[in-house]
C-alpha cells in the first residue's frame, strides 16, 4: 500500500471535512426535504447526518456520488464569514438542528458560515481552499444515528464516505478494505468457533466458546504472572452494588448515561457496576492503613456493564458486558512517579508480547483542571520522557477524576487501536476520605492510579484476531497441533501422539473422522492451526510425525519428542 501523498496546504482531515460539505450540497440539490445536521471528518473518511423521512437507498448513494463529483469538478472556492448568533439563527430558521447548534455556541466564540457554490453551512472551519482539492471520493454506506447520540432524540440517517488527494490513494484504500474484511474478527470468531452473540440473550453480550475461553485464559494468565511479579494482590468485587456507591464516586453524576438502569431490591436501588475502582476503594478503606503498607496494588479481572446503544455494538470491540484487566494502586505522593513508571513498563511488556508496534502515546487532560492536575500531568510527562517516548496532548480527554495516559497501537495492516490507559487520581481518594497514617503520626491522603493495560479483554481479543488474521502464535493458539491419521489403521497411533503431546502440556487433538486425507488437511488449514501432524504406516512404524507447519511450504518428518521440543521452544519464546 502506498503512503498518502502530502498536499502543500491542506491536511487530510480538512480535505475530508470539505468532502462532507460537498455531500451536504449534493443532498440539498437532489433531496431538498432532507435537513443537514453535522458532518465531521473521521478516521479514514467522513460522514454527514441528515433528517429525512424516506431512507436513502443504494441507488440514492450512486446519484449523490455522481453529483458530488460534479461539485468537485466545478472547483468551487470555500468562502467563510463571521456572523452574529441572530444572523445564524435566521439563516437556518427552517432547520431546527442548526438553530440548536447556533444557540449553544458559547459567548465569545466566533460563529461562522462557510459557502461552496449555492450551499452554505454553519461550521467552525477547517477546510480545503476549494472543492477541486478533492482528488478522489466515494460514498460507502448509510446507517442510523440518534441526534447527538442520545436515544431520546430523533433518529437520523448517517451517510459515510471517504476522500483522498489522488485516485491512487482511493485504490490503495480499497486494497486496505479487502484486507480488513479478511481479518474481520466477527467472521473469524464464527469460522474458528471462538465466540458468538445470541439474540435470545441480547446484543453486546459475549458467549465464549471453549476455544475462545482457552485463549482468553492463556492471555489472562500471562497478565496475572506479570502482576504477581510486581507485587499486585488479587481481589474480587460484586457485579451489583447499591447505587450510593456511585453517587459517592461521582460516576452517577458524570457517567449515568453509560450505566444500566436502576434495579429495585427491597425498596433500595442497586446498579450493575460500570467500573471496578469504587469496589477496590472499599477494600482499601475496610481497615486502617499505614505508610508502611503503601504502595498497595489491587488487581481484578473484573466484569463491568455499560449501556451502549444497539446501533453502536460491534462484535467484540463494542459490547455491553466486558472484563477489564483492571488494577488500582494506592500510594503516597512521593511514590507516585515510580509507580506510574513501573505501570508504563507493564504496558510495554504486554503490547510487545503480542507483536504490536507503532505505539502512540497521548496525555489526556481534564476539561476542568483541578489544583492537583499539574502534579498528575507532570508524573505522566516524566514517565514518558524517562522512556524516551514521544507523545501528543489530548485536551479535555481525561477522566472526570484525573488526567490519563492513553496508549494507541497499530496492527498488522496499520489500523490504530486505543487499548491501554493509565490514570492519576487525586479526586476519588478525597471523595471517599481515604487515609493512611504517615511516619509523622498524622493522617495523609493517598494518590490512586487506575490502570487497565489490555483494557477490555473482549476488545483486546477483537484486535488480536484481526492483527493475526486468526493465525495465532503457537503460545496462544487454542489448538497447537492436530494429529491426522491417513487411515483408520493409524488412529490408535494418532491418539498416542496426541497423548504424548498433552503429557508435555500442549494443546493437541486427533482427527478421528472418516474423511479422506486431503479433505482433513484442507479443513484444518482453514482452522489456521500452527501444526498439522500427519501419521501413516511409516510414521507409525518409526515413531515419527510428518509436520505440516502453517506458512511453511516444505514438510518434514520428526520424532514426536523432537517435535515436542521444537514446540516447547516456540511457546517459551512466544514466537
């Protein structure tokens, strides 16, 4: 895939935002009844939401795309002008969505209208100079979307598209989409028998099949081993608790839209837990603490529940119930820097173990900075700088209780995923009145660090499946070796080989089906197993196996013991 061609004056986000205006212009021309709402640039493209009674059809998208190309060819200049709030409201008096936006623009912030051809939009800016800067575009799909993402608001129609500087970049994007489709974790999850979502149970809830559960257990154990080595203590907290806990923590105030509704229990109100941190705080608070007890590190593979709109659910990567590799550290202010740095070490260890690279780091600040934010941000900056890691700033992206470090990574085909996060928190210790007795005999307030390095195990596995395209390394593959007899006469020997491998701790199976050898080998190749071990008369006589290794053209014959030693080395080295 070629890299994106730079443009002398326009970045790709501005180009795609201009394409969103072009789409709205085309919709206005062809479907005057549709009311445009918002149309931002997004990663790999753009969208625009419209209020229209009749659904947009595939044929409508073809017409719109043709009209958009005419608008691009006309090379209309993008012109902008500042207006008053009253002028903006008057300009869009027939469009309640634009009027709502105009009314909510903060005092003192400029209000601007931008025009291409005969289309004018309310917009803060960030565009190409003219529509002709768009070298290639394509409309991709239509989906439903609530106005401002709230279910109580009107359902709109969202048209997705993409735009590039050159036609070659669009061709490359199609190659990328084809590769992404081959790696789709939803299809591979079904084909490899890893998990499913069942309509009878409800969307966004994952049922892990044996193979998926085996893989998940291996990854969790790898993480647990690292936690144990670093002195973390395991804890377990309830799935349902009284909502007073979340009133105290502030989640009910700041996070209610993402929580499942109240559950009445004998006249009292309980909630499914959306976060593990309040439960860990109660364990800390259950007894008096001394500075000698700190740092205190609690870890839990805690399952939490978040209310996600049905239209946003997506396989493993956007769910309603998920398990976090969650941990919370309680430390003195003097210990904060060291604890944050060792947590960053843990994150790097985890990501590198799964062959990820191309990391990106962002310091996410709080919208409303508190007096301790400077201390928290300084700890994050110093940790990154001590590891010589470049980072960006995400203004306002922090949690309500503190700034955080977000770790993004790129997968095998260059897609960016946000997984790990580490947060510094002075707020919840204050809300829960947490204390420790200092060396001076006085009570002091601890600092909290929240960390989930894989993040959601569900999302992490969705990313893993797509990163490896289902070709999992031997150490995490649910079945490491399948022993395939040429005929039923070698079936007992196949079981013996399987049992020898199992005795060495490997995940081995034997194929007892009556299918022909060619069919069996083709089938197990589609299951993407690391090794298929074929056994016939000569292998049975000599105590060997014929090794078919995934991705290796040449076959080889080895003793069972020699193969087991090779597999052991692969697993130990995580290659």
